[in-house]
């Protein structure tokens, strides 16, 4: 059997199981099955899109967006993830509310860890008001109520979680503790016991026959003895010999059949043992490939986010941040064609305009007396694009700051790399030869 087809079938099986769990509102169980499906086939877009919907339903909008973005990058054609992302883009308030709720939840968690339960509860109530399906907020709120021994409110929060995710493991454990402290568990056990217990028979349930024929005890005994004698006679005369013959023949046939089955089982065992060794080897290879795919996905997402951050900083005219992010990017790790094209576009912008904007800001800072900031900006400009004028200005700034070695190194580089530049002669004069 083809290895890729096998992986695809296993992934489809896990997806179908996850879909069935999701229909039953077992979102936690469905998410685990869908993750296993993606481990066997990362191109199972239905599993990835459904996993994103489950994250979105549980209030984890950021995780949902990650899954849909990955889905679109892997399989952009006829992908429902495009519709989901489009719906969120048409409603930018969703992203803002999600971001605010994450900040509030983290703030509430910090308050809870520092024994500020009142502030934590206030923050969590605001989160739940904006996002009623945020399961993490409900569970943390239930824990705070349990710490105060307010079991009723804790039970309400956990009930809302189980209404969203029927088999959420954390909510089930906490709900069991809440029931124990409210007495609800004993009531449920009592009801269950009554359902499966037998009702005692009352006197009115006994049916008494209207007529009972009186038979002598001796007649009963005689009839029983006569019946036993006739039964033994018939059995020994007719049934026993034929039965013995049939049993002997049957046992011989069974012995032959068992012997054949044993030989067949031994052969099957040898074949299965060999197949098991082969499958175990394939499993190890598949595990290694899955790990490689996961590492590749993580690298892709990191590069994608870094390039987006550079674009956002540039669009906000924050050239310093854009340049810092760009210089910290390892271009050798970018192998995806789409990301490589985006990187080349950003590189062109950095080397054509951004570097000079940074040099202008450095000159302004130098004129304003802030030599440290001017040196940082000149260095960032030169890192983006080696331009003799900016290199010379940075070297002169180093001289004024007393960093003679750094200044001389730059002067030598200008003289060696750009001998035809007018700044080469200026560098020789500043160098003293």
C-alpha cells in the first residue's frame, strides 16, 4: 500500500471522528482528534479549518486565525478558510475585542496570582460580557469563586463551560468538586440508586388462584418416579448410543480442525510479526517527517510574522523599528517563494530610501547634541546600505565621542572599498596620512 495514501486515510479517519465529536459538542475531544489528523496529513484542510472553528467557538480567536492562515498558505484554492478570514476582516471589531479580552484575561490572571480576587473577578466579568464563549475566563472565574467557597456561582460558570464544551476535562473535575460541596452529588447518586433498585412486592401484587385442585402427596411421588424410569429407559435405549457416536465423530473432526487452525495461526503470526516490524519502521519514518513538517511550519509562521511586522512598522513611518527588525532577520532561512518575494521587496525599500531617512534622523540627533542616538541611527543606516558619506559621518562621530578605534576602522574601510569616492581623501586626512 502506498505510504502517502495510508497517511491520508489515517488523517481522514481522525477527521471524521473529530467531526462527530464536534457535532456532539465535545469540542475538547474533537480538537485532540483533529490535531492527530493534521499530524498524519498537514494538507487535510477540512481538519485544519474545523480546528480553527473550534478555537473560535471556545473564544480563542488568535489560535483560529493561525489555523486558517496556515490553511490558506498550504491550499489557497477553493478553501473555506478564505471565507472565514474574509468575515473577520469585514468585522474588525472582532480582532479588537479579542485583543482586549486577552489583555484583560492576563491582567485577571496576574491579579489572581497576587491575591487580588476582587479585581480579577471584575476583569473576568468584563471578558465574559464581551466574549460569552471564552472558556478560559469561565474556568478561572469558577476557580476564584471556589476559593471564596461561593459554590453556587462557581457551578454556574462551570455549567456555561459544559454547555459550550460538553466534555471539557477541567470543567468536569471542578464541577465534581462543586457538587460534593453543595450536596448535589449525593442527591444525584440517590436518584440513580432509586432508578435501578427493585420495588418490594406488596401483598396486593400476589395473584391467588380461584380454584386449586387437591392432589394426594403419594400420587405426586408415584408419578415422578414413573416419569424418571421411563425417561432413563428411553435415554439408554435410543438416545445414548447415537449421541455417543455423534460425539466421537464430532470430536475427531474438531481435533483435525483445531490442528489445521493452529498451523494457520502460526503462519499468520509469523506474517504479522514481519508486517509489524515493517509498520514500526514506517511509523518511525512518519514521525520524523511529521516533526520536520512541524518545524517547517513553525519556521514559516515566524518568518511570515516577522515580515508582516516590518511592513506594519514601515507603513506607520516607524523606520527605526522596521530597520531593526529587518537587520535581525536571517534571510538564509527564507526558502518559500512567496515569502522570498516579499523579503526582496522589503530589502529594496530598505536599501533605496529607509537607510537615508535613518541617516537624516541621525544628523538631526547629532545636531541636537544626542551623540549616542545619532551613532545608533548612523550604524543602522550603514548596516542597511553601505554609503560612503554616511560611513564617513559615523566615523567622524566616533572621533568626537573618543571611539578612535571604531572611527579608524571605518576610515580604512572607506579608503579600501571606495577609493574613487571623494570621502576616501577626506578619510585619509581624518586618519592623518
